[in-house]
C-alpha cells in the first residue's frame, strides 16, 4: 500500500518533473523512487514518447508566457496612465470653460465708447475735488472704472465692462451716477506727477471734463451734501 501510494504521488509529480518546474526535493524524491520502480519509470518514458514538444520549446513557451505577462502588466499600467491623462484633460477643459465663462461674463475688459456716454454737471466741491455726473445711454450696467495717467499729465477715467453686458438695474450704479476725482490725491498716488487734464474715456476716445486753467462752477448744496463725508 505504501509503495502504491508512493506511485500515485509520483505520477502526480511526473508532469512537473518532466517540465523541470518541480522543487529540488521533489525532483530528488522522483529520481530515488524510479530507481526501484520500473512502473513509474515506464510512465515517464511514456510521457516522453507522447509529449513531442522538446524541452527547448517548453522553455520557449515559458519565456513567451513571461512576455505575455509583461505585456499584460504594461497594458494595465497604460490603462492607469490613460485614466490619469483623461482626468488631467477633463480638468484642463473645465478650467478653460470656466476661464472662458469668466472672461465673457465677469472680466471687465471691454472699454465703453463715449458715443453712449453723457457727462454733465461738472463742478468743483469746496474741498477742491472735481465732481461730475455720468450716464450711459445704452441701458447696460457699468461696474468698474479704471484710472491711468500718460506722460503729458492727462488723467483718464475709463469705464470698462465684460464682453457680455448686463442690463442696468435701478439704482443703476456707475451707469447713472455722480463721480469725483481728487486731483491732489491722484497726483500723490501717481508718484507726484502733475495732472494737467481730466478725461472720461481712453486716450483714443474721450470726453474732456477739466483741464488746468479751466474755471469750474461751484457745486450745488445738494451735490456738496452728497459728497460730505465726516
């Protein structure tokens, strides 16, 4: 029974032994068994006759199997890279869409032409500030004005909007309101550079509000009270 059981075990191991993939201990056990067991030795001979694939071919297939595993692993890594690349592309596209939306609807980058601007009630407050009323006649809102001065001392108050305009809503904000410029403060903010003229608009398209030597009327009491800050 012990010898039979040993033969059954050896038969299970013989294919591994033949392929050369069993452990050293198993190999030794098979070889020792076959010294005294012609039946198992014949079984091995039968396997060698039936299995026509040379051991060199077996090694070749084993190597090819390793190549396939490497390809599979590389493919998995490629899938991960593709997934990450997809996420990055999605983030970039979302950022571009958000950037484009903000540029169209929120960034004040479009200058308002003076053809839709009316500047009236230009006067001087008791503290020397120049005050004036601005109304945009196209019915669209205005949320920002920017200031700059050129080399000749011309100071520009420039109204700007987003590309996509919004309708002005009461009380209309900067689109229909008084504004003022403190000449002395503006000169200090520009490094002491003297202001010789004040314009509403841009160097290419503007409305003159004041220039040096021009006498402005005194502001009314109502306007004075409007700009009286304690």
